């Protein structure tokens, strides 16, 4: 993910589900720019990351005050104030994800699922002809009894 491939404008759809939270946040702008480069004009980048306003993620995570520091189910270990071993390195929310999107070369984007800054659920249809997303309000068994977003699902168009 962090190393570019020698490709340019050759991919129609680039989908990432539950990957970017394992990459250092400061590396993501360069990755978004690279994804933009490999997409054909009109191509789609569909991104899905856990939304830490989802009650299950929020409640199970270790916090320092209001700041998330470790998700014990997200993999890895938390030792000496650092996440190691492939765990979640940052804890996505609407603000952190849309900041990446706004700073990216993508000019057209839409949040399909997640929580807005006030904690209100966003649930819009996810056109799965572009790619199936497993962790959605209508598919994930963890929310079957009370459907609600558990991930931020965003479509970004080149």
C-alpha cells in the first residue's frame, strides 16, 4: 500500500475495505494521490474504514481522555504508548476521513455510511455493482438486530 506501482490511469475501480486504519495517517495523503493517479478518468476509489463513532468500537477501545489510543480487537499490541504488530494506527471519524479527502486530488466524493460530526447516522445506498462492502449497516451481523453504520464508506470519483 505504501509503495507505488508503475501504473497510470489504467484502473477503473480501486476498493479498500478495512485497510487504511492500519497505515500511519500521515502516509495516507500520498496514497490517496497515488490511487488518483492509477485510476482512469471517471474511475472510482471506494474506501471503507471503521467509524469510531460506532458504539461497539467506541466502547471497546482504550482511550487517553477523549483520545483513542488502542482498539484491542483491531489487532496488534499497545506497549509503551505505541500500537505495534499491525493494529489500528488511527481511529477514523468523519472529521479525520473527510480531511484526507478534502486534501486529496479527488474533487467529487460522497459519504455513503458513517456518522456525521454530531453523531447522526449517514446511511445511503451503496451501489454494489462497483464492489461489495461487507461491513455495512445492512450486511454486517453485528448490527443485524439494530441496523446502524459501523464503517465509513466513501466513494471518491476521479
